[in-house]
C-alpha cells in the first residue's frame, strides 16, 4: 500500500484514527514537494496505545506526505497493534516478539518495505507527450529527461510510538536536505528534528545530542528550557534522536543498521557516530518539530528488550553509554575515556547512595560492569567500525567542551542549595503553582515603575538582604577582631596552624598534653577541622567564621526556620534580628565561647526539625517522618559536641512529647530513642564522660562563671562580658506573654512556652557554676517563637476591638519589642565586641622558650596562674603554648598527682629539691602570669636551682639550672648521672651508645600499655619509673633505638565505626531524590483567578482616566463598557516573562492550580511543602514557596483523576508553537482517557534529582 497521496488532514479529537486512502500506485498523480526524495516511514510501537493516536495523526497528516509507511509492533500488551493496524493496514504491520529491540524492529520493517522506484511512483518519470483530452501530442515534454527530478533518493523516517511530528516536520527535514544538495553538499546522511515535550509543547528536549567522556547524554540545554527560537539554526551535530530521525536508506544499509548490542538506548548516538566516521554528515533541522513523551527513559512503560525480565532504564542507558564510548572512541583516547567512565561511575554511585536511591546506584555498577566484563564484544565492535574517516578535530567540535558537564553539575548543586530556581521557574510556567493575578494595594503602583524593579526583587527575597545587613553590623562591631594573629582569649584557646594538626589531635590516641595520656578527644575538634578543611585548611579562618559570623548566620537561619511559622516576612525579619542580638550570642562572641556561637547558628534549625520530627505540625495522631527524625538527631549531635547542655534539654522535651503522643507511644518511642540515643552513640566514648553532671560545660576553657541576676535571666541575659542588661529585651517577654491571649494557635504558643520554661530552669541551674549562655539562648528563641505567633494578625485583632486599654498596651509592647533589639544592635556596633577575646600572637611563652621547646630535648614550661599562695592554677605547656582542645584533654585526663605535689611544694617553698623534681617532668622554665601575688615571685626567687631570667608585661620567667630532657638514660642506682636522648614530641628514633647493665630509658610521659620500644629491632621490656613515668629496660649494648606509641586496635576500629555512623546519619538526614516527578506532565486542573487592581494613588488616577475615556467612547459598545477594576488590573500590570498573560475580555480568565490558604498553613505550621520536617529539601528557600503570592487565595481542590482536556493549549492561554502565530492547521485532539499512576505535585523534586530528565543526567 502507498500512502503518498494521502492529503494532510486533521481529525476531530473525539473520532478514532481514520483509515488512510487505499489508493494504488497508478492512482497517484499528485507531485509532492521535494519529489526526488522518496521517504519510507518506519514506526515502532511497544505498549504505546496512549500516545499512538497523536503519533499516527502526525504521520498521516504531514503536509509533505511519505511515500510508504510500515510499522512494527513488538508484542504490545495493550491495543497498540490494533491501533496501528487500523491506521496503516494489516499488510503494513509486522508483529515481532516482545523482547525485540528498537533497532532490530526497524531492520525487520525496512526489509519488508519495498524500495519504491519510478515505476511505482509515476510522478518521478517524464510526463507523457500525449494529451488524452485534446488527443494531440505535446512538444514541451520531448526535451525532458526520463527522470526530470533526478535519480530518486531513498530515505527512512524513523518514528517512535510516543512521538508526534508537527504537520510540516517532514517538509522541513527535506528542505534542509534539498538546500544542502543545491549547494553541492550531498554527504548529508542523517537529519533530525527539534524535540519538544509531549505536554509542555514549548519545553525543549533536544536540538541535537552528544555524549560526554563520562557517558552523560549531553544536549546543551538547561532544564525545562523553553523554546524561543534560540537554537533555530541548522548545524552539524554528533547525533540526533531516533524519534523523527531521517536517514538515507542506502547509508543505513551500508552501516548495517543499528548495533544489536544496543537494543534501546544510545543506539542513536552510535549510529550517527558511525555515519560520521564513514565520512557522512549529521544535521539538525530545528524548524522540524516533533513532540516526544520519552516514555521509556521517564519510566512510563517497562523496558522488555534487555534480558528476560523488565530492565531498569537507568541500567540500560548506562550500559549503552559505556558500550558506545568504548567501541567508537579513538584508540589513543581510549584509556582516558575508560578512566573517566570508572571514576564517574564511582562518584555517581556515591551520590545515588547519599540521595537514598540505591537502585540507581546498583544500576550504575551493573551497567558499567556488564560491558567491561564482556571485552570480546568491545573488541568485535571496534573491529566492525574500522578506522574513522573523519578528522579528530572535526569530531572534537561535536563533543561537549572540556569541563562542561562538571560546570553544569556544579550549577545544579548550587541552584539546589540556594533554592527556589526550579520552583520559581515552574511557578511561572505550566506546572508551577499559582499564577499571580497581580499585586494589590500600593504595591501595584510602584511595581509598574521600572526604577522600583530592584526593590520589588528585594521585597520578595529579604533573606539575603537581612544576612548582608547583619554581616555589616557584625563586621563593624568586630572591627578589632579582624587582622593578623589568632583569635584567643576568654574561653578560646588559639587554634593550631592547619587543619591537619587539628585532625591529628582528634584521631591520635596519645595526646601530649601535660604529662600525656589517652583521654578521648572532644568531638568538636573534628567538626572544626572539617570546616577548616573546606576553607583550604585554615583553622584561623574557620574560627573567625564561627565567631564573627555567628550573628549574621544566626539571623539568617532564624529567618529561614521561621518560614512555616508565620507568613509575614516583616515578623520573620523582626524575629531574626531579635534572635541575632540575644545577649547569649553577643556574649559568646566577646567571651570566645565557640560552642555557644555554633549553637546560635544551628538552634533555629534544630527547633524546626524537632517540631517536624515530633509530628507537632501535623494533625493530632500523625507521626513525624523518619527523615525529620534523623535530621533532628544529626543537628542535636553536632550541637551536643559543642554545648552538651542541649542534650538534657532535648531529653526533657522529648519526654514531654511522649506524654502528649502517648496514644501512639511505640512509634514515637522509637523516634525518641533514635533522636536522643544517636548523639550518645556517635560521640562515644567522649559523651559517656559527660555523665552525670558534665553536660553544663561547653567547648573551650573554663572561663569564669556567669553572675546573672534573676532579672537578667528573665530577659534572656546570661551575664558576663559582651551582654546587655535583661531589661533591654523585656519587650520580647511581654510580647510572648501577650501571645497567650490569642484564641487561635494555642497549641503552638503553649509549646513554645513549655520549651522556654524548661530552658529557664537549666539556665538557673547553670548560673553561678558555669555560663548560662546556651540555656538562655534556647529560652530566648522559645520566647521569640511565641511572640511571633502572637503578633501574627495582632493588628487586625486589636483593631476589631473598641478603643480601650488594649490599644495603648499593644502599642507599648510593640514599641518595646522593636526598640529593644535595635538599641542592642546599635550599642553593640558602636561600642564594639568588647571582651577578653582578641587578635594576638598565638605564642603564649617567650619566643626563645618556644624555640628551645622544639629542640632534641623537648623541654617544657610550667605556667603558673595564681590568685593567692593557697590556690595555684598551673599548666604544663609543650611547644609555644596550649592550643584548642588542650583544656578538655587536660580536664578529662585528671592531672598528675606527682606533678600536683611538685607544684604545691614549689609555691609553698618547702625546701625540697624542686629543681630536680621539675626536671623529672622535663620542665626547663617556670612562667608566672601577670596578676599573681608577689609572694609567689618571692618564693620562686628563693628556691634553689631556679634563676630569674626576665620580667615583661607583668609576667616573670625562671629557668631550671640543671639539664633536662624528655627522654634520658638513667644509670643503675647510684652509678652516675642521667644521659639525655634526642626525642621528638611523641616518637623517638635515634642511636644510643653502649653502657653498663641495669640502665633504664626514662620518658617524661605517663606510663601506658601503648608504648613500645626496640633496640636494633629487639623489643625492650616496659617498666614504670617514679610510679608514673614510662620506662624501658636497656641492655649494655647500644644500637638503633625506636620508641613509638601504638594506637590500640579498639581505638582505630571505633574511629572507623564513628566515621561510618556519621556518614550514615548524614545520608539519613539528607533529603532523598524524588523519582515520581516529571518535567513534562499533563496540564493541571485549572480554576479561574481573580484579577486584583491597585488601590494606590497612581492606580486610582489611572483608573479614573480610563473610565473617563470609556465614557467618551460610548459605554454601550460591546467590549467597551468602561475599564473597571478588573480590566484595569489586566491592562496596567502585564504578566512577567514566562508567565501566562491575563486573558482578553472574550477569553477564559487565567487559571491557577489549587493552593492552600494561609489559614490552612496555620494549622500545619511546620509542615512545609514537603510535609516532613519543615521541608528541608528543595524549594524551601524563603523566596519560593508558600507565601509568595501578593494576596492569599483559596482554590477548589482538583486532581488528575479526570480525563485530560481535549487540547489544553486551545483556550487562548498557551501558544503551542511558541511564536505567537496560529498553527498551520487545527491540531489533532483526541481525548485521552488514560491517567498516570500518581498525581502531579509541583513541589516535588525531579525524579533523578539533578535537574535533567534521563537517569544519567540528560534527556532522550
């Protein structure tokens, strides 16, 4: 059967696909456009009944029809075979096995399709000279050749059952070919169309395609990029999709068709690559448009052509990419490509595991190994292809530029972290939520003025602006803390020079602090080291960010976390500013309390995650999600490492949640155990040392205790340097109390007050013994939460009441609440961050002392800090002084009783041999800090064996007269003096001479089973010297001495386990990749939107002018009855680019999908868009989400359980061709009755999570 004479037609959407004209060849007298090109259409169907009507209508409705159409159905389980048979005829449809691949089906169909010759197509021949009408001979045909259009060129037009070509698609493809032929370039072998989305007809899917060295399918398009003609130029490409591919039949047969090793995906890239290698060209014709549903890659149907069971599209695509690269890449580049494939696969596998899609991680490995483990197939494939005839430079231009895939990946990750880009893009398009009807009130006035466009953008996203303002204030206040040197003072010890030293302090089992020991290092060292590693190894920069950046970061996280709390950005900004300047935060910065600074940044996120984890934001009886539970546990673990007091606070609050949720005690009990048990497990064994009363301490030195009054604590003031009086923030307390009078949202307000009271109790308990800053920080945040909830809508509630005492009281509370934080901020910025923390030289001892401590003797310094002779504080310092973490290590180690006794005798002047005792601890210098009484200096001056060296800045230095060293060979009792041995900070590697029997190697370090020593490889026997020092028995012979400390196996194993637990916890807390979202889905059910006109002065003036003009023109005319408020709103406020414009008077109004009202959001305060823990995932940035509309709207519920509209683009609301014009003919519009498994949710993530459609990060 030939269908070339079938005219371009369009069918009513309600009618079935009609049978084509059964004309015989002899009946075909019309000459098609571009007649020399004979086109055979090949359609392959596989479970595609839902798309086939449009596909067949596009094929049979071509303005330039094909000369022959054949189809192959591969064992469809639906009505696909019958639909194709009804359209093309039974003699033109092949029925193949279900496991037949696309390429094999095309080959079978091509073999069955005859090659049409001029004998079959009479219009190709010279017309007859005989005129049957006049019964005369015509002379004009005598000189024509036998084939006036030239030798016919046979083409194959490949079509999927889920692609629908536009009516002029084939004509545009042939036009490109004909233009090339006219220019003498007849090497065009393949031409492909521009692919658009099936439903979103403006979304670009492909305009030619390539492949990266990592295997990624590269289209060069942005995700959801709309077609605006930006790619409409004919150009050579590496490949085009088989959906609409036009390929010369002779070249297709010359290449041997598709590679049987590629049954479905990447077969197009391989075929076109082979055509290029054979010296032909591949072009893309963007004027030819084909809509493509990408049913296989989007998992809208199963893949049955690979293996005996249904295969994962991700695995099939991965295997196809690996095979295509390995068989087509030039030999010289093959090792590099193979390395990229392996490394890229490993990285993507890790990313999929982190994204909680282990199935795709397994597919990555299976796809790669399935090809690499069959090297004979790769060798055979490369042998069949032979040597390429194209220059490598020409091919290089068709591949992605170097680094392009990395750049796109980084941009996608950055976009996801910043948030809002996708959501905003979608909200402006077809699937993105509400279409705003326009601004209202005074906003409508200035939004029309161009110079206010920037202010409009700032008003929509005040979060970054708020952060910059707080950063400016913080930098101004901390101007004295910026510059050279290290931050130190108060509770803060100088950080080591690099992150590697900080990592060593945490990972090593032996800590050379004091007399040495094996205490558990505080876990916050690892977290600071991790941040420093991200900052190029700079620990100083990491500490500066945590301290100086604590104020702006705390304000930013508070603004972000309060998003589900109230819709008002003004209230959220006030709450964020008030929180950022709580006395505990400014006091932490001034006092060098890095633990409280970290807690200030993370506490708002903990609150948001905790509410979601407890299910408090959901309906009664609902459970919190496990992801929110793990996120809460992760944040609680980090903050516990810095400020352990948050753990007992969380414990009491968790018990309270169990009481409230006692009806479902088992489920909530499991979540409670996960939340509170995780920090103890991950931070063990350090966390166990906190029991029972160590939770009140925080990271850093013990720097005095707070002396806050009751009024200070009531006003969230912990006391100490850098804090304001509690009365400054009393307005916040009054606002929180006033919130109790609100009749709505009582549960949220009382919950906040319960948290505040629990935190206040802990603040009272810690006041006087330690600093109450962490507890008052929790207390202040809870008060702010209650105040913000109470202030939401307070103006309207007060205005509804008759004037009385409520209005003045409300005004006073509002003034006090707003003025307090502003006064604190102004005073702090003007006065500066005044406190003990400062920038200074990290060397805490004189320079020459620090220099000597690094020599072979490893001499130490005893630093005394005394308030009276009866109470002495001391520190045994190695090197240039104490560093971050040493205070905790010394406290956990418990000190050395012998050293305590030596120091006591030294200060008391007991007359013993203090110099000899100090030498036993390798002490060469004694430093007395400024402020010590003169009695201490007088006693040291009178101590035998000590010599005063200098006095500077109030500090005095003494030297021990005898020779001291960390390691020494002690002779047998009474036989001589000690002989120093060269040593390092921990290990010893030196050569010792021979000596008498009975010698002992003595180390000025605490004895421990981890010490090992060998002499010429022979192990030495351990012994204990002076009841505390580590010693080894030496033989009389000398040799090579090696002393090391071996980390216990349990310590090493636990570090690995701890790291694994941390990684698992992070993975569990991170949002998973969503696989149930598609960029190209049916239209949502739409409801009319109400236009809102401006009410400002300019709006009223323009509206009056418009009404006057309408009156003059005659209000009786149709469509001219005055420009009212709705019409004015449509005229004055044009839609932004990318949004649906307002309808005309005779059109349906613009439409928006269903969206919750603000009242509904109040009932699910913390639910967020993702209904988990306040939507920590995508789309939760403050600029894209629940409260972006200018006016709150409520829409009737709608779903996708109804049939699709006959044509969702026909209402004048959407130009399906994207150029403002009308399509050449009415589109095919058969009504669909099928639906998809799940309704579309615009808030969900993309199924592959990386902003692309294919599993490998690209489109098909």
